[in-house]
C-alpha cells in the first residue's frame, strides 16, 4: 500500500525556520509529482509547493514565494519543505501530496499531516 509520512512539524517563533520531511513508500517515487498543501484553522486547504519528477520544475503559492523551498531526493524516496522567515499566518496542518500529473492542482495520495504553529 502507498504511504506518505510527514515529520518535522512543531512550535516556532515568528522569523524562525522549520524543515518538513515526507517519506514515501509503495509507489514509484521518481514517476510522481510531489508537493505540499496546508490548512489553517477555519480556512480551506491551500496549495503550498510542488516539484516535478526530476526537479526540473517547481511551483509555489504566492504567500510563500521567496520564503519556502521544496526539494526531493529520489534515492531516499523523500520530499522536503524548507520554511524560512515564518509568520503566524503560516500556522496550520501541512500535508504531503503525490500525483502522476503536473500541475499539482489536487492530489491522489495524501499523508496524515503534521502540525506547524508559529507564535507572534
């Protein structure tokens, strides 16, 4: 079965950094577009970032451009999200996502989520 397992969430002060990781199993990782979505309390799920099969293309939501960086290591079946200059508005549950098509407007596979809380 396919599993996407996130880690690295936690509590951080505004201006700080976190790195999220997502370990994938049960799929041909190098053939899948991978990405991240998030959902803040009382808000709809929001696109954060996506990365192409061989890292040829990346895409970011407008609210995180210049602050977040997505990367992947196909040898380790892992995708990362480096988050810098964090703001309280970045608070939410972050979900790892995987699908076979670009762009990643939605996703077929989802992780369980990891909580990120940014204090002011």
